[in-house]
C-alpha cells in the first residue's frame, strides 16, 4: 500500500495523502498523463524557469485521501479499458484488424494488456542522402546507408551553444569532450521516451513521455 500520494516533480520529495502542495496554473501541466505537483513554491518556480511559461502562477492545492486516490486510479484504468474496447469495435465494424492480429472481441482487459505491453517500434536508419530515387548506391560506389551504430555515434549537442551556456552561467570554460557525454545522456532520454510511448500503444513520442530533469 502506498504511503505517499505523489512525489514533487522538481525535488522528488514525497507528498502525503491529504497534504498541501502546489500546482501550475497552466492547464497543460495538469493533465492526467502529465500531472505536475510541487512540494513548495520554489520547486514550482524551478519548473517555470525550465518551461518558460509566459504567464503562470502557483496554485495551492490539497492532495486527495488515499481512498479517493485509489478510486480515481481505478476509474482511470476502467476508462482505458473502455477506450481500448471501443477502438477494437470500430476496427471490427470497418473490416480492419488490430495491430499484431489480436482478436477484435473478447475480454477488454486482455486487449488492454496487449496494448500496454506492445514494444516500441524498432528504430530504422534513414536512407543515404546520396542514394537515387531508384534505390541506387551512393556516388562513391559501394557506399552504404547509415546504420543504427552511426546514429549512436552522432553528436546531438551544439558545442558552441553548450560552451556559451556554461560560460554565461558560471564563467567556466568547457571541454569539447563534454558534448560527447551529453549526447549519450540525450540518447538515453530518447530511448526512455520511446519506451514510454510504446507502453501507451503510440508511435509518436510526446512531451509527456520525456523524463523530467532533476534540479
């Protein structure tokens, strides 16, 4: 049984059931799938600095009781099952079939487990920029399309902007090698986001799939 309601989205401190906390006045920060809660106004303020809201304020709120929270979670799960069953019924009536050949009828909970457990789509390397429309090889004769290994070695950080941020923030200099390490972090975050989208049965990574930074 959970001993706390949620954790602060900024410092990860636990917020007790029935406890006082703060939420952002911006509606997109209070969706069910991306519920941002903060244990203090300074934690909320760090979130505003990151997302750069044009106009927002901290709204004091009270966490639900444990019983109310459990009811809310149960209702959310039932709504997901109903949506999955409705989508399956729509596909059946239109003559289609769900992805993966799963049956369109049957127990909705089985369908929901299939959707939640479906792995994210495999990453496919883009075609070579020098390849012709007919599928020819590169102009170098014998060149091949970029592979996943090539993508995992690619620099994802703009070094000039990275150095400027560190210099403006602290006055420190920055080694070029830092960009390689940060690129690894970005790739790891992207992989986590892909897995989160896959668990929801989506093939589009949304902002709510991206892990929140720790400050």
